[in-house]
C-alpha cells in the first residue's frame, strides 16, 4: 500500500518502517531459512524475484507492510532516515496486513502476518511490541486503508474493516499465545468458512470480530508516527 510510504512508527520498544528496496537483501537472507519457509508457507525466491515482490507489496492496495527494527532513541528531529535507523543490523522481521472482502462483499477482513526472523532476538518481546503498535496504526488509519483498497480494487465504498484474523501453525505455541493475549480468539473446528474447507496445513485460525478497535487500546509507551525519509523516493 502507498498509505504508509512516508511513515515510521516509533515506540519505546520497537521501530516499524515501510518495506523499501534497501531492505530486500537482508529479507532475502531471512527467507533462505527452512524453518521460516515452513512457518510462512513460502518458497525461496531469487533476489530478482524478491525485489519484484517488494515492489508489489509497496504498490498493491491490499497489502500493508512494515519492517520491524530495533527501537531508535535518536529521532528527536521527528523523522527517520532510511538505511540508518533501519540498517540491516537493526532489522528484526516484518508485520503485514492483507485485506480482502467477505464472501458477500459486505465488509472487509484483514489477515495479519507477523515474523521475528532474527532467531537471537526471538522471545524478547519484540513481536508483542510490533503487534500492538501495528494494531494501533491500523485502527487509527482504517478510513485511509479502506479508501485505497476500495479505489484500487473497484469494490463498493463505505465498507468497514469488521474482522481481523491470523493463521498460525498449530505447533507455534508462543505465537498463538501472543495473539490470544491481545484479544484474538480461536476459531473452533467446524466454524471456518465453508469455502476454505479442511485445513491441510495444520494451522490454527484466530480472529477478532466486530468491535476489535475497542480491544486494541493497550497502552504503547512512546507511540509516535514519524516522517520516514526514504531512499526510494
């Protein structure tokens, strides 16, 4: 999506920046890891394909993506400079929102993906900090997100983002617990969308339905939206 191309999200625990071309080499290295490929149901790409994917995520109106980085304490100027605070050594993973319409096309569903790819940084609270900051951003910018989605996908205007969901491998207990701790609940067997059919990938689906914005208000210390000075502009 284009809505976040000039925005960074800074908190006391995390920095989120738009996914830019200078992030691709580090991202490409992450995705060579077999465990990450399995967890994300991904196949390895060439570096050229990875650059094309980055551009797609930037331009497609149904994909909102931030790269997760270590927190910054040098942004007194109110801006983040690309390739400095988000250099490869400071990159940790990514968080994404994929928008789609419901079966009856009467509301919008947002599917979240979250990855802390640097194994040495897993289990330190960066995933939770990223998820909470990301949910605040989505809640505060719902109108802009939906406007871009509806315009580019030529769907009926005035729809609401009524449901958030996430699909997680059933063995990933830590990630399941993270999403449950912020208000997501498991979809029990038999409740899934009939069109999806049987789950062949061993995934657990969790959702937050109508009223989700009222449940993402956990205080995030130091939340700020800053100007992001991109190398791609």
